[in-house]
C-alpha cells in the first residue's frame, strides 16, 4: 500500500472521529501514531519510535516530548502532540524549542492529529525556527502534500536533502499565504501596481478605488476559468469531440454543429456531476435548439440543458422530475451557481433507478 492510500485511509478516520478526540492522549493514539506508521515506522519498536522521550534541558529535568523518531540510533525527528480541538500556535512548541538544541534532531513536528507543522533550523544552526517550513491538514490533503511527505517516509528519509529543500518549502508557504491575502483583499501596493499596468496616465484615487473593487472578482473569475480548463482537459478523453472547422460550405439547417462553448459548458456540468457518478455516465446529445446533458445516454434522464444558440442570451436548464427551469447566464462559470439543482437532480435519478431495481427484484 503506497503512502497516498495510507493517508487517504487516515484522512477518513480523522474526519469521522476528530470531534470525540478531545484529549491529547486520544489524538496521539487514534491519529498521530497511525500517521507515523503511514510513514513506514514501527511505532512498537523503541529503537525506531520512542514515546515520552526524555532529555534533560539545563535546569529542567525529566521533561518529555511525545515522540522521537530515531535513525541509526540517533534522534532524527521530535514530535509534540496537542488535543485535536486545539488550534496550533508557536506557544505550544516550547518543549520542541528546548529539545531541539540538546538533541541530534534537525526536524520537529507540532501536531493536533489534524494539522501537522514541520520545523527545522533553516535560519540558525541547531536552533529551531519559529515558523514551520511545511504545513498540511488531514482535512484537505493535496497531491503536493503527499509528494512532500514521501521525503519523510522511512525508506526515503535523507536529512540533508530534507533540510536543503526545507528553505524553498518555507518560502513557498509564505508566498502562498501572501498571495491568498492579496487575492481575497488586495493591498494598496498591489492595487497600485495593477492599476498602473491597465491605465495610462496618473492613478487617481477614483481609479485606485475602482481597480480595488474589480481585482478580487477578476482574480476569482480567473481561478474558476483555470479550474474549468483543467477539468476540461482531464475529462476530454471520455467525451464527444466538437466538429472540426473546415473550409467546406456552412452547414444547412438540418445539420447540427457542436460549438466549443457548448463543449465547455458540458465539461462543467460533467465535472459537477462526477462527485456523484462516474464521468463517463454523463453524456451530451446536441440538438438543433439546445444541448441535452443526460445520465447513461438516456433521454428520460435529463440532467441539464444548454440553450446557447440564441444570438443574445444564454440559458442553462435544470430539472425537477420532467419539469425544466431555465436560468439566464452571462458567463459559462455562472453554471456553478446551479450546483445544488444539478446535484439534486442526480440524486433524484439515482434514487429512482434504485427504486425500480428493488421493485424488479421483488417481482
């Protein structure tokens, strides 16, 4: 079983049980120990994982850190745990700071079993940094998190490589936080930079205010469009292809042309539906006046319709039973506003199919 699969199983356990893991011991047993195991270490082998590791620090005697992971008979990683209900902050890391300077460890982890913060001594040798170089949450494990965590697995562990890359990870983490802040609430400096790029002449107070208002929504739209493009590329192999543009005469009224815009709209609906059913079950049938999006290529299982043929307005049709409701949209990304209706329709169709199957079995 690879690391990604082990983490996925642990993520499921974390989501299911975190609310009842109110003590530090509960979080350690149910969440942190399995995480150490997922990295390939034997938590029951005291030469690999030492619970309640003790090292005297100055006048402080008998202080303990929750776990020490050992490599070649030396302490490599220190782990301090808190209850899963605790929000981690640097004040929780006091023992890690003290132990870091008196052991051979160059890595330290502060965790509540849900969030894991990784520290090293990037800024000053043998002194733990006050900011983590890598943080991930079991609530939302990203593919990049798995790739980073593979470096900490028992079979891949290379302390020199990890510490060397830790500096870049730390800068990336800080840059990400700053970008998130700028995207959600653009700073004056960022607004001025962007305004100077799109306006000629002086950037007046009115121009700056208008740019600030438009920046957040523009960034949001850009991100949604990028996500849509990625989904379209990923799903394109399993969907019908639009007709190629040629130099042949324009099609007659009897011919149907699937536009790229219709294909993009289909991909968005398909991506929304893939949360509940396999993407290949979502099929498009293009008609003269609309594109029908169906479940299982069954015209009695309409999920949505794209009415994109009008010269001025575009509409998305959603269904409850056989009744269609049309919604005017200005942009393809507006389809995401109707996720609840699309999801409800899929649940309705799947429930009807199960009911029909149960009835047939009973007969």
